[in-house]
C-alpha cells in the first residue's frame, strides 16, 4: 500500500515543520510542506497529492488562489483547513479528509 501524499501549506516555519514531522511519523502518510503559494503550486505541478491542508496565517486572497489553482491542477482533490490543536486533531482532520468525510 502506498503512502497518502499530503501537501501542507502554512506561513509559520516552525509550526509547518512540526506539522510535517507529525504527519511523517504516521507510516501511511507522506507530507510535503510549503511556506509560499508559489512553492505549493510548483509542488502540485510536479506531484499528485491525495489531500491538501491549509494551515494558519494564509490570508483570504491566498486561500482563494490556492483552492482555485490546485483545484484546476487536480480536480476533485480535497482541500481542508487545518486548525491546529495537536497531533490528535491533525490525525482526525487527515483521516476525515482522506475518507471524504
């Protein structure tokens, strides 16, 4: 079974690194973390993701741009807001996102 590919986009480098580490601690998941819109779009042009998590600090304009652009590149991809709150909430968000809930 291949790992679920998860793109995580956020603006705080330390928080993003923590989220990436938590995701990669799960043997069924593989995270790619991006601090900027350009890096995130570039990653989506090169790789297929199963889920996109939008972290804190992303302003409304970037949120709209990312959702529209990534949605065009990968129609039907799940893009969800990550609200923080520790590894338990993160796991719940990812499991729900991957299952389509």
